[in-house]
C-alpha cells in the first residue's frame, strides 16, 4: 500500500510517502492512522486532536471507518482553508 503525507504532516513523519504491506489487524483508515502514529510518534501526537488530520482513500475523502486494503493509496493531510 502507498501512504502519502501532505503539508506540515510531511515534516512530522520525515517522509512525503512510503510503501508498506498492509499491517496485520489493520482494516480501516483509522486503524492505519493509529499504526502509523506508532511508527512516527510526532504524527501520532497530531492524531490525538480530532479534526486535525483528514483522510483520503484512493484520492477520495473518507472517514476513519473506511475499509482499507493492500493495494490502496491512503493520504493524510491537514484541513484546507480557503479565502
């Protein structure tokens, strides 16, 4: 699976993207986020505040309970503000 980090979340993880096998026991985007928060503790800190990180699955916005599979692309990014 491909995981991508956008904006300042990239600095939190130290990588823009990474490829990894679907972790055992991970079935949703939210579970994947928690797993990645353990891999990247500074990213995990951000995840503790609801609404700070948005999720996209295969380039479509999703909620944390969206199912995830081994061939998916998951992106994490902060909310976008407009003006």
